[in-house]
């Protein structure tokens, strides 16, 4: 299973944007995301698990952040 909520995407495209089904299916996910006003590019947000991993790998010195 892909995990994509196709019914919700189709509703957003067809009902929300007024696309015809054929127009909807010719769009790439990035194009649909852009049309829906979502930021389709860039990296995913930093999850807490990854933040904790980075904090362990690069701890603050004496509790003070080093800004470079």
C-alpha cells in the first residue's frame, strides 16, 4: 500500500481546484501540491527523533550554544 490518500487528493483537485479527472491524473505530485498551496519542495521537517540524535552527536559545550 502506498499510504497516499487518493480520494482526498482527488477531492481537493476536482472539487477544490475545479480540475477535470483527466487533468488531475496528468499532474505530478509536486504540481498538485503547488496548486493546493502546499510547499512541495525542500526537506521534510526535522522530527524529534532526529533532533535528539543530532543533540547526542553534537552536544552543547557547558550548556552554551556555539554560534560559530
